[in-house]
């Protein structure tokens, strides 16, 4: 018989393979289209500016790539706001300890890189301890809500589902529904893009394709990214609790199904043995 752990490992690998195939199917053709379009734009640029050759253009593209990797937006001019003012630095520190790591900004000096290593070494456990304590506080509020909702004669299961519904609805509105509206208004994104950024951030995936406060053509209030960092911390605690509850429920459900199938197989074998005529028993001495 396959153990529960082996089944979980096989299911996990199957889920990864499924994701790889779907992402390849959805994204590879679009990538090829964008690559061909970019090469066509470079050819048009060389045709319009004959004083440049391909090598000079490739060098300029390399300069742009290096600037982007160093956190400098090629758009705009030298008057763009700094990526390392206090608000942006506070936001970056939050992305380090929460392990989001957007990738659009990173330390470029040796001293900054060394400090980032030690800062993350102590900051990540501190962040986990803080989120754990915040989760305990949320659990305490859930227990208070349970005592308030529970009434004599009401089924315990119904009470539990009521509490979970209130918890999920409130958190979804505060951390997943309303923030994309704010980001869409401030950043000029669509609501879908704002929701995508919200979930990718709170789940600590952090691709870096959408990051708040990075458009050089917009003027942000100084505390904008700091407020976004605070929202991230509390949203992480809520979403981590939701993920833990979901993982626990999924594991219990799958284990229940697995044990039920084992029991049904065992009962089928017992019934088969009972139906068969009794065979003569041979005693083998030990």
C-alpha cells in the first residue's frame, strides 16, 4: 500500500508538472511574439538613425539593462525621486524581512550587500516571530467571536462556519478587495492588475513586475510606500492564517478520503474471505 506521505509527494510533483505545462502553453507564444517585436523595433531604430550601427545600439541596450538592475528607472531624467529615501528604504526593509524580494531593487554597494545579509539573517526570524504573535492575537479574537456567536441550542459546526465566514469576509475586504482600488487609483493600473499585485505580494511570491511607488511620472506622498509596507505586514499575517487553515482542512479531507478507501478495501477483502468456503488449515510448528 502507498503511504499517505508518498501520496502527498506524488500529488505535489504532479501539481508542479501541471503548472509547468500550463504556464508553457500560455506564455511561450506571447514571449516569442514580444521578442520578435522587440527585434523589429531595433531594426526600425537603426533605419531611422543611420549614424548608429548595431553594435552601438546593443551597447546602449546593455547600459539600460544595467541601470534597471541597479534600480534606476530608464524613463524620465535625473530629477526622478531617489529609490533610497527613507520611505523607499523602509519599504525595501519590509520586503527583505518578509522574504517578498520583488527584485526590482537591491543593494549595489558591497557594504550594503553585506549588511543586507546580516539584516535578513536576524530580520527573517524576527518577522516570523512577529507574524506568529500576530496570528495568536487573531486567534484570540476568533475565540472571542466564537463565544459571542455561540448561543444555546446552536450547533457547533454551524457556529464554526459562521466564524470562518466572518473572518474570511472581513479579511478579504480589508486586504484583497479594497487595496486594489487604491492601487488602481494611485498607480493607474486596472483593477485586475491591482488585485494581481496584491495577491502576489501578500503570498510573498513577489515577481517584481508590479511594484507600488516606482512610476517616475507620478508624484507620491512621502508616506505612501511606508503605509504599503504596514499593509503588507498585517496582510501577511491574515493570509498566512488563511493558508494554514486551508492546508489543514485539505490535509484532513484527503486523509479522510484515503482512510475511507483503505477501510472499504479491507472490508471487501473480509467479505471475500467470508464468502469463500473454509479451507483446511495446516499447522506449521514454530
